[in-house]
């Protein structure tokens, strides 16, 4: 496949370990800091809650295999919406782009509630409804301002939040394994299938992330080999970490774990004293704040792309003259996420996000089947046109269609190299 200037300018530097690490980093987000204390998981299953993680991981294995199949065939940057667009056309890719934006918006609101709960635990004076609303308004205002002013600080904060997220989790697991009460881990009866299923579906939220991590497919080295291995390796790592966190949390606190707003901070305080609880509380605040910064950086680009292509009002495609950021889209995105966070709690938001992401997974599964049925591979023919209106894609420069090298060896000159695919409208082209 001959790629145009947009894709050709990308360096294929991500190997198996690099891509797997990226997936693990994105997947282990704010959700795991709250999931062990939810009524939907621990409240329903008690000591048997790790079974829900196993069931969810098995279900996610089939999703991962679909991503691996599609990702090994489509090497364009864009992830799920690139796979669906390649298999079914532009409109289907556009729908997936919208669903990804909806999922990201709801997930951002859900993680915002985790941030607020953690701040309220550290500062009891903000525990009132007004204090919670003020906390959410301030944090979304700050992350919007950071991203309007530029991306450099947000990128650095994202790196710091990754360290703040993973190191305390590792410390909690290591110390907590030595402080558990064996009686808390006894499963006296197997949960009903309906309860296990419901808890497993709820946990989709904490396993989601693969669809975002595969967006930079144009920068993956040997996608046919790298993507399947990386996604399966990442799924194993994430499942093991989640199960250990759940086992340690319930082993330390027992049935009282259910219903806690900051369960892992409470576990850390129980096994490491007040200093441990404060350390993990700060880690949760930093981690969720970094997540919010990253999402408010990425998701508004969907609104920008849709406005750029005429789907939304053109004002959303406005770029700040000084800071060169889509400032109107960023402010609107922060306002929408804030409204959702104020109007609902963590568990209802998770259910809504899961509904949306399930449609994305279904679309990707259908795309994998279609790509295999039609034997579509990007390296089997000429350049693939970039996706119009795909949610998180940046504006693409004009791209020139060139013949595949194999066609040149056969003496076929291929399409007229003067024919340029640009942003002149669907199905149209400029003549050079």
C-alpha cells in the first residue's frame, strides 16, 4: 500500500511491548479506584466478585480478537472507526466516531465523580452537595483552561499521572497481600448467574480502553503481527492487576467494602495507616485529574472534526489565534461533561457508557468479519482514502493516489498522479 503524505509522515515505531504498555496505561484508569467499592460488583457478589472480572475478561477476549483481526488488516490511524469505515464505508465510520465521542464524554463525567469523591474524603468540609458541585465546576474549569492554553502542560501532567496511578496500586497490592483476613475471602455459595452477568457487564467500564489505544494504528510496526500479540498481552496484564486489587480490597475490609466512595484509599489506610490512606487518596486525585486533562484534550477534537466537515456548527472548528487550540470545542466539551457529572452518580454513568461502548465493539466485530470475508488488507492495493468526519482524527492534508509498487513492475502506470484527494467534498477531487 502506498500511503499519502498524511500517513507516510508517521513513523512506525510501536512494537508489541510499546503498544501493550500503551493499552495497559489507558485501560487502567480511574475506574479501578472505584469499582471494588460499588454495589454493582462487591455489593452483589461479595467474596465471589473476582469471578466477575474473569467473566468480563473472557468476554473481552472475543472483543480483543476482533480488534486484533481488524487491526492486522487496517493499518491507518483511526482505530475502530478506521476499521468500520474500511469495511462498510464512510457513513458507518461516522456513526462509530459519534459513539466513541459519546462514550468518551460519559466516561469523563464518571471519572469526574471519582475525583470529587476523593477530594471530599480528603477535605470533609466539601462533603455537602454544594461543595461537590463546586469541586466539579473547579476541576472541569481548570482542565478546560489548561487545554485551551496549550497541550504541552497537559501532556506532561498525563505522564506524571501515570506514575501516580501505577506505583501506589503496586504498593497497595504488595502490602495488602500480607494484611488480608482469610475469612473474608471464603465464598460460602456461588452467586446466581444473573447477578454474575450483571456485575460482569458493569465491569466493562474498567476494561474499556483498547478502542482508544489502537487509534494510532498508523504508527504500529508490522500491524499484522504486533496488534494481536499486544492486545492479548495487555488484556492478561490488566485482568491480573484488577483481580489482585479486588482480592486485596475485600480481603482487608470484607463486606464493609461495598458502598464506599473511595474504597482503595480506605484499604490503604487500613494496611498502611493514615499516611497510606492519604498517599493513595492523593494518587487517585492526581490520576483522575490527569485522566480528565487527557480526555478534555482529545474528545473536543471530535467536535472540531465534525464542525470542520460541516456536521456541526462551524464555530466549533474555531482555533484560538494565540494558543492555536479549538477553544470553543474544548469549553463546550468541559461544560457537557460537567453537566453529566452534576446530574448523575458514578454507577449510572458507567451503565450509560457501557451501552455506548458495546455498540462500538459490535461495529468492530462486524468490521472484522467483513474485512476477512472480503479479504481486505491495506497492503494489498493502492492507498486508502482518509476518513471524513472520523471523530478524533486531525485534519488531513491533500493526498495523492499512486500505484502500488507491484503494479509498477507489471508496467501499469496506475491512476493519474495529478489527481489529488482533498477536502473538496465527498466524491470530488481537484485537478493539479
